[in-house]
């Protein structure tokens, strides 16, 4: 088994777990909490459940980035970033950077505190913002995955 095969395996598995988790949170967890919990308890319940996935998400996002950059370096594909027809590679880096910032900087140091305050002042509006953010992240991720699959197969 060669290093590129291992890197690709790690990359794809990491993305399946990462974006699969985002999809589950966005399409199942958030709507379920909205339906079955009172408005004042929604963000607290969401945070309790989501925090169990947070460490997994951090690990797989790191692995996806490390394996992706390794493959680009190992195969000498840096020049692809010069061409617009490889937009999907730019999109992968952009989505990865957004999630890295969210998981390692914004969420633990800014958003958790801000959301607690906002959820007391305007719980419904805050929950809707959280849902919208997750939908935006999921849609960006899906577009990127579609582009990467199509682009990497030379369509």
C-alpha cells in the first residue's frame, strides 16, 4: 500500500465523517430540537449534544486538511491553484479554512459566550441564526464535494 492511497483513504473518510456530521446536525438534530424543546432550552440542548461531536469534528477536519495538503505536495499539484478550472480545489481549501476557524477559534473563544447571551435575550432569533449558519455551511460543503468529485474525474 503506498502513501498516496493511505492519504486518500484518510482524506475521504475524514470528509465523510465531518460533512456527514454537519448534515446530520443540520437536517436532523436542529429541527428535532426545535420541534420538541421549548424555545428557552433549545440552544442549551443543542450545545450539549453537539459538544459530543465537537472533538471528533476537530480531529477529522485536521486529518482532512493534513491529508489533502500532503496529496497536493506529494503529487506536485500546487500549480492547479493558478487555474480557474480547478475552482473546486480552492473551494476545498476555503471550506476547510472556514471549519478550522469555526471549530478552533470562533466557537470555543467567541461564539459559545456570545450565543449564551443572545439565547437569553432573543432565544428564537438566535436559534434561527444557528440553523441558517448550519444550512449555509452544509450547502457550501455539498457544492464543494460535487465540484471535487466531478473535477477529480476530469469532467
